[in-house]
């Protein structure tokens, strides 16, 4: 079973990488981009066979290590 975790900065947290990407896109002629938020995706191969158990375990991983929950939000998808 696989899990995909998407981690993004929370709304209101400054995203300098996103702003740099937005600026670079403007320099390349893509003027229609008003804002960019940059994040990360982590894919995990799990041995769990039950989706609910796997999701609970991955959420514990996020809370303990994968995401800085003070400034980041995360979403877990079992695929």
C-alpha cells in the first residue's frame, strides 16, 4: 500500500520560495500568475493492508517528523 503526503505552508505564513518562483515566472513572460505557494510531496511504501490503519499511522508520522505543524499543514492520501 502506498501513501502520498502533501505538505504546504499554512495560510498567512510567508513563502519566500513561492514568491521567488512567481517572480521568475513573471520574468519569463507568464504575467498571469498572482501568487505561488511551494510545498513538498512525500510518497511512502507501507506494509499495512488496512487503509484506515495506514492513514492513522501516516498522520502520526506527519505529526512526529514529516511536517512542522506549527507552520505547515498536510494532507494524507492512501493510493
